[in-house]
C-alpha cells in the first residue's frame, strides 16, 4: 500500500532522513521503532506532505504522492494521529470528531460517529466537553477517533502511548489491533517497543535517520541489538 524509496528529508540544513526505504503492506501493522531523534516523526510528517523531501519517492497504492499537498494526501485515504495528539483544545469532543470528517461528502458520517462512541464510550459521555479539559488518555482516544472519522485506508500513529498510564496504554494498543482487524492498514511509530512488537506484523528499526534493521516483528524483537537497546536485554 505504501512505499518509501530512498527518501531524504529534513529541516533546512539538517538532514533527518538519510535515504530511507520501507514498505507497508495492505492490511498489516508495521512499526517503526527507534530512539528520540532517530527520524521517526520526520518520516510521518514527510509522508503526510508536511515536510517536502529533497530526494526519493513516496508511493501510495502505486501512485506517486511525493509532491502532493497534505489535504490531497488526506483525501486519498491517509490519516495521521500526530505525536502529542494535537487535538483542538477549545473545541468540543463532538466538534473535534466532525473536523476529522471535514472532507467527506457521504451520508454515513453520523453512523461513523456512533462507531467512535461505541469504541470509546467516554467520548460519547463527554461529547459536549472541551477537548483541552480531557485527560491525556481521553485526548489520545479523541485523536484516534478524529482520524477514524476520515475513513482512512492507512492510519499513521505517532507515539500513541506517550505520557499515558500503563492501563491506558494497554487499552490504546487493543484499539489499534481492532482498527487493523477492521481493515485499516497501520504504520505505528512507538517508543514502547515491547507493546509495538507484540501487535505488529513487520518492524523497522531506525537510528540517526537510517533504517538499520527490518524484518518480521517477532524476529526483530529477538534480535540481540534490539533487546539490549530497547528491551532491557529481554525478548519482547
């Protein structure tokens, strides 16, 4: 579904992505793991057109979207749940979800809204509450719900567990698996390597802007380098 081919991107004179290539197969969960500053978020932002690559290609369903604008990419079926959630703090839960569907013209928006409330009952209970007054976990649920309202073919999740309590983290990863089971392809950036490896089909390890390891997620989780660097010496 998604292919990055020899992608080079960064910020001004800083090169954050150094000719990276990766693939995300339709229907899969692919995780991109690595330390802070490895280039994971830059990868997500580049896919969404928020950063323009200086070299390389981004192919989505066989179509070159490298030079597309963000709204064009979103309209093709890619949604981003950004690092830090970026919910609209002064808008209600309901308004945030409606914004997720702003490019849609079909008549099933209301039914999709009910599906989001079914998946995250707390959002239904607080749909009139301002997004900025929700807890961190509830804001993450809202960010995921907002992305789902766009009916994405591919969902990009950037550090969905960041700053959340362990019980909430478990719930978020359960939801990611459910989203995948429902037919949405997932590219997951995550520092919680143990959880990411458990739910992913395939994994890439990124260091200083380069892909240094890739393979079946379970195999990557058993790699001594990954175990030592991210798992405290124990298998995922």
